[in-house]
C-alpha cells in the first residue's frame, strides 16, 4: 500500500483549498488535507491568528530569521504543531505539499518528511521564503511558465514545475441574464460600495451584480444594481457577464480565465505584492484591464469599449483543463520515488 500524501491548506482566500481539492480528487483517497476551517474535509487545525483574547507576544523582535510568523505563548500555534507532527508520526506520509506556510514546510522537514512547496506570485525573495524553497524537494507554480517573473533566479526556475489550470474551472451551465450585466466579485466594503452604486447610476443600460459579502448599507440602490451575496455557482454568474470586476486572487482569475470574459482587475493589497504583480502580468499579456482603484463614474463608457477590445484568448494559458491531473501525477511521482 502506498504511503499517504499530506496537503497543508492555508486559510486565507479560497484558492489554496480549491487547488487541494482538485488534486485530491485525482489521487483516489491517497491525499489528506490539513488546515484551519476544513471541518470534515480533512484534519481541521486550530486557528493560529492573533485575536482579542491573545495576550502573548507576536515574536516580532525575537522571531528567527527563517520564519514569518512565530508568536509566543499562543495555544493555537502549539496545538497546530502538535496535530501536524502527530499526524506525520502516525501516518508516515511520503510527501507533504505545503500551500502555503514557511513554518509548516520547515516543521514537516523537522519531522523527516520531504515537501513540495507551492509558489505564489509576488516578491518572495526574503529569507523565510528562500529557506522554504531551498528545503523542498520541488516547487509547484500554479501559472504558466511564460508568466514567470523575469527576476526569478535560474535555480528557482529549474526546480519549479508549472501547472496552469490546477485550480479547476467551473463546468456547469452559464447563467443567463436578461440584459448586459457586469459581475463584481471584488467586494463592497467601505468606499467600494458607493463606487459600485455610482457605476450603476452611470451605466443605465447595464445591470450590475455584486457577489459575496458587502460591508455597510447600500444608500442609492439604483434599479440596475443587485447584491446577490454568497452564491454556490459564482463561476456560472461570471461566465454570463459582459465583463467581470475582480481582484487578482487565484480563484477569481481562474474563473475569469475559464469563462474567457473581459476582465477589469483591481488588485487587492496582499503581502509580498502577490495580487499587484499578478495583475501586471495579466495586463502585459493583454488578458485584463488593470486599475489601482475603482474607476470614476464618467470613465465607464471608455472602459467598456476597452474591455470589449481585449483578446480573450490571452487568458488561454491559464485554462488548462488537465492542470489538476498533471499536477497530481507529478506530485505522486515525487512521493513514490
């Protein structure tokens, strides 16, 4: 019987879990997910985030140079380390895929377990990332090799395998709208809520649908604006849109790429410039129109024309329908050797 494969799933954003679930589906029960908020889907770990009830120290001044996050006297961190190392001791996995955490990667290595580390976009040339990369058997990048950052060192490129499409595309039917519709999956908190309302008022011939949670109470409520909340088939809504407004998170980009919809990308602030760098790559490839903030109401006619002129095939490199199967086969080959 083949030894199991572990997959650590970071809790921020949906892209990590979508990748893990897609790869797990290809491995026939061999892979176990570990992460916060997994419930019955895997090994559910206590939260390691600092909250109002935590009175220890975050370790900023004492943190070892090889770590990003090492708070002192935090029960959640202690319990997570114990659960992960206990699972490794019991199951003796052949491999641990880490998506993503420097600390989990180094913990697995301390537990005599080889790792595959998932590379994300952004400027990740700091000491902790470099140690996680150096300690791994191999590196997995969920984007096309042609989108590799020009400053990436040759050794990093040599050790990286590229799997665009590893975040699976939605395969269901497209949602049909009665009129041209813009779908917003960027969020509606703070000033963004007012900006969406102003955009709807400025484009009466266009319906607007906002997916996900919003913060604040709508004020203007124009007739062509709808807040749909969390929907289970968001990619179907994206596929039916005239254009999509979203950040540059892995899940949103994968859904837009699969649907080949015109993409207005407003990158959100993330550590290591992850979304900003990814958005610029999309822009250089002609796959998106990128702006730093919500457009002014008067700019929408020109923006719609610009979006309509995009070459939708520019998104094709991200939409490999076999990406998850290829990544799973590659991971299993590393585990078996």
